[in-house]
């Protein structure tokens, strides 16, 4: 079959302060009608920029050269006017972040009508039945009512469904999906992918799927392109590529699943951090005529963290797992009795200050958790300035170098600024910041979820080494069950502020008692394909 | 997705802070660099101009009232000889005076001995310096020479006969000083007030911001008149008046920045390390608000200069013989018909300052938040 999209020698170059940077270095790629093609690569591999170049959506300092033929039409260098006839109509796109890709000021019906009015010339009234149909197609309940909702009234998964409906509005030939499920919970991720697979079978469009997650690729795509540093290093049918990866980079990606198990601490290990009936209630002050709202983010949870233990806290977003982690360190005003080594932790910040040294926290976002205006050395030694004010600047500098070496970074990097480091390196810096204080308990709040798989594995290894070396106790918060299984010896499953299930890791994974736990695990660890094999192209 | 450079490449690059990045971008912006050069030049003019200028800004030249701007020296040749002849007729001497190389020479030939007291007439005149009488031994002939003062008024003189160029230099000095000091005052008060209010939040924030709202509602001119009535017309009062009203905007901007910054994880991380509130404000909040603040300051300086001009224009500003650009423009506006240069030069200087500051502010904004472009 003739390919409908044929890319040859596509290059994307960005002009930056450090001279030109080649994000895409001459890739060849083709998509046949009705086919699902995945582009896999880690961040920085140029996979998104390649598709942005097709759609004419590059940043202003970016320039694309090469050729991209859509049904014989050259897309690269096409005028904005002609490009608008193709994009949004025949080639459409869905983005990663459903929270920001819809305009919060317009009702979803109006936003869905946009492509229909622009490309099909439909009037507002005529577009409406088609929109209801589209919303029904993507599985939005009560489409007649939802059409007049604003984006903030929908959940993340529903917004992504609306984005898909918008992309499908004009019966596209090609749907480009740029990490469409990365920002979603695992359970919703599975629903969205199932929906995409179904829609493809019904409507017969081709899907160009961009992702870093090989699990999804294996379950979803017909053919795979593996990209690294702007080049395609390997390509082939999904089954072949997974069975016999030829390029070492592909093998590395496939092996990146965090491995290993954590053994429980000895029976007699003392309890370090003990929380009884911890509660966090967020109150929004009510208006003049309405009562104050209450949200019980953490609803009476008891946790006992032993020395050397790692407790994994899992659950969907909004289940209160991050809140619990912060509440246990009294970083949020919380009720309930919490004690560390037998001493009670109070909500008084001044009394907590000396205790903070041994109770540390690592954050999810390595880009947001380091102050952009400080050097790495100053970031790492901030804790020393607070807890060991007697140290001289020289001694602090030496300690910063040691801490960097401990997390596997060059000590010479301490005079750099955070923006000069990659995500994984930044997370190492964040870990160094806590390790310099020689803590006993570290709350790890999704420390790996913003990172690429291969980097994730390195961070997991680093955390495990540090734990063995220093006898640390972790509270590991994550929605990623594969990582939790590798790191934790005890698991709490949280839902809506409560613990629905807890137990030793093996026991939970082998015999989950609750449906909720089973759904979480199915979504994360399942390997069956979303679509039946051998799709017959059904043309509308 | 961002283009992250290869880790191996990062090692080779030396550490570069966001400020250095911004500086590199700023240097590429020609308008901003030109503005910075203009500002530095004008700053030097304000600092050293009055010292280097041949005239004191307060010196009155009664014989040169409202002379137009010119590159030639005053007095002009067509003025010198008639006034020399006028003095000659007073001294009752006759002859043909010759003007040459800035001095007037007159060959005298009389029947009676020449009285040396005729020199007094020339000594009394403002125009002539060092009149000298060289007599022949018989006392019947001689030469009378007098130097003519060579005064340059490149910008002309004002209605009282003061050199406009010196006055513009002083005006630049005063206006820039008011602009910078008032902005500095607004910066210090506004940043600390806004950061504290935003970071502490809750009730403290509420009270602090209501205070700002109340101060906002005071009319500026009324406030200045009150200050002037109580403390008299004084340069310091103008600094205080402008600084005290301009910090309000700054406080709001910084508070807004702080509100979004304190949700950032690096602030939470500092809290988790046990940092004190003061430490977090000093190390994390304030350095990170500085980008927008710097931009705002460059736009605040022209605003303060304009406010001072307005006050001076209304007669509430600096006092004679000291002057500011606003005051000079106000005087120039009164003499626009007869002496346009009195308006032209101060207005040109003020415009140059304002343009340069605004361009520099724009350039800074572009270089500090490259995403907003």
C-alpha cells in the first residue's frame, strides 16, 4: 500500500545562544493508511520536534528542512494558508497535557465546533448534532449536557477524550498523538488507549503515536521507530523489534524496567516514624450564604515505618498519597499523633526545625525543586547552613563535593546552575541535597515519575544503594507499580484519603484483595494488546 | 519537550547563570545596547558636566539675556564695535577701532596729552577685559587695547541670562538622581513589603494589602502638596513623595510573583530542610522575583522623572537656582515664541532619557523572559 505520509531526510535545527542545535538529524519515516506507527525515544530524542515540524508548529528559532509528503503534497515549507487546509482537517494532533490544551474560557461544544466551522464551513447550529455524535463516539457520558460544560468541569481523562473528539471532528487521515496518556493516571491511561484503538478500527485513520513508554508501544503499535539524539536508530514491526532488538539502545530501553526486590527489614527493627490516625482536612472558607467546604485529603491513616524499611504508597492522583507524605513530616498542618524515635512531632514549625535534619523529602519534579538562581553547590549546602551554621564556606564546599560524588555526579559541577543539567542529574542533585544532612527517614514523592525509563532505573538503583549504605528508611510515594515493586517491601494502597489495602509487597502483588488494587495492577502490568491483530482497514 | 544537550557536552561548558544568559541576550539587542550607552553618557554628563562647563548654572550674564544657541562666541562682532564706539564717545576720544583675534585695538592721536583715566570707561563695561593704554613718550599718541570676553553659549541663555547648557546638565543630574533614588526607594520598600506579604499570606497578607489599597486611594498631587506644606520645598521631599507612591505597584507585582513562587517545589524543599521564613525569603523568593522587578524598575525611573517634571511644572518641585529638566521645560514653554531653544534643548534631553530607559526596559524584559516573545 502507498504510504500517505512519507518523510525523507527531515532535519530540525534550533538557533540558540550556544549556536545551532540539531534536534532532528535527517530521519526517514512513512505511515500507511490505517496503520499505527509509534515513535519511541527518551526526552531530547527529537521525537516531538519531528512531528511539530510536520504541523508547522516549531518554535520561532526552529527551522525544518527535508521533505514530508502527505498524499504527494510537500508539507515542509508550505505556506501557512495551505498548511491550515491540511492540519486540523486531514492531519490532526492530540497533546500530552489535557489540562492546558483546552481553552478554559470556552465551552467544550464551542471548541469542538471550531474545526468543523473552519474546515467544513458548518454553521454553529449544524455543527451541534455532529458534536454530540463525536462526544458519544469518544465515550463522554451525557453528551447533550456535557457539550455546554467548561473544561474545568471535566476530569483529566474526559478532557483528553474531548481532545480526541476534536482531532476526529473532520475524519482525519492521520492522527498524531504526542504522549497522549503520560499525564493521566494508569487506569485512565488504559481507557484512553483502548478508546483510541477502537476508534481506529471504526474510522480507519492512521495513528502516529509518540511515546517514551515501551509498554504502550508493545500493546498498541504495528510498527516502531526508535529515536535517539535526533536519529532513527532502529525500525521494524513491533513484534519483531520486541523479540529481537538489534540496536544496543533499543535493548537498553527494553531492559530499563526496574528490576530487583527489596527484602523486608529484620523483625526486631525499631519503629522510627509512627503516625496514628493522621488526618489532613482542607477547608475552603465558604461564601456569605454557603457553608465552608471540607476536603478530607487524608482520613485517619496509621503508618509505622521501621528502620531500614521502605513503605510504598500507591494510588491514583487525588488519593491523598502526597498529602500523607507531607503530613507525616508535619509540613502540612495535620491532626493525629506522629512520633519520631519516640519524640512527638508537633505542628509548631520552630519546634520541628531541629528534627527536620533527619526527616527529609525528595520531590517529583526535578525541574521545579531546584531554585533556578542558585548554583548547585549552594542548593546542596542550604541544609548545612541551617543545621550546621558553624561550618565555614570552605568546609561546606568540601561537603558539597562529597555529596555530589555520593549520588554519582562530578564534584566539579557544584558551580553550575540547575538548568544546565538533565532531568536525571537534577534528581540526583535533589537527592544529594537531602543526603548531605545524613537523614534517617526520606519521603520520596514520586521521585522517578518525571524521568525517562532508563534514567528511572538508575535513580532506583541509586536509592537502593544509599539505603543499604546508610540504613535509611523510605516512604516511597508513586503511581508506578513497577517501580514500587522494585523498591518497597511493604505497600499501602490509598483511595480517597483512606488505606484500602496494605501488606507485604509480594503478598499484595500476588493476591490483591481489593478490586481497586487489581485495577491499578492490571493497568500498570498488563501486556495484552489493546487491539485485535490484523486490522482490516474500514473506510468511513 | 526540551532539547537537552548531551551530558558529555555539558561538562565542557562552564557554569552560566540565568543572569549571564540574560546578559548575552541583552547584548544582542542593538536598541537596548544603544540605550545603555546613551544613558551612561547622560549619567556622566549629569555627574561631571556641571564641573566641566565654563559657566556656573546660577551665574547671570545680564548682557546676554536670551541669546540664541550658537557655536560662535559671544559677544558678536557686530555688537562689539558699536559698544566700543559708545564708550569712546563717553571718553571723548576718536579714532577707528579694529577688532582682531578677540581684542579691540584703537590707535590714538591727540593734540593734548592723553588722560589715562579714559581707561575707566572701558573697565566699567561688561564686554571688555583688561583694557590697556600704551602711550608714546610724548603722551600725545598711543594704542588702546581691550580684550573681548569670548563666551560660548552652545544652548543659548535663558530669560535671566544664565547659560542653558549648564542648566541642562544640572537638570540631567537632578532628574536622573530623582529617578534613580525614588526608584531605588520604591524597589527596597516594594520588594520587601510585597515578598513578606505574599509569603506569609493569610491574615497578614490581607492587612498588608489593604494598607496598600488605602495608600493607592490617596491622590498623588494632594499628597505632595501636603508634604510641601508641612516640610517646605525640598529635594528630599520629592524623593520621598515619588518613592512613597511608586512602591505600591512594586509591592503588588512582587506579591503576585511570590504567591506563585511559594507553591514551587524548591520553596517547599527549603521548608522541608528546616529553613526559616527569613532565610527562604532571602535565598529563594527575592532572587527569583528579581527578573520582573528589574524590568519594572527601568520603567519606573522614567515614570519618576516624569512625575518630578510634573511637580516642577506645577511649581512644587526643586527650587531656583537649582533646576530640573521638568522645570526647564516649563520655563521653555513660557518662552516658546521668542526663544524656542529654551524649550528645545531640555525637551530633547528628557526625551532621550525616556526613550533610552524604555528601550532598555523592553530589552531587559525580552532578555529575562525569552518565552514571552
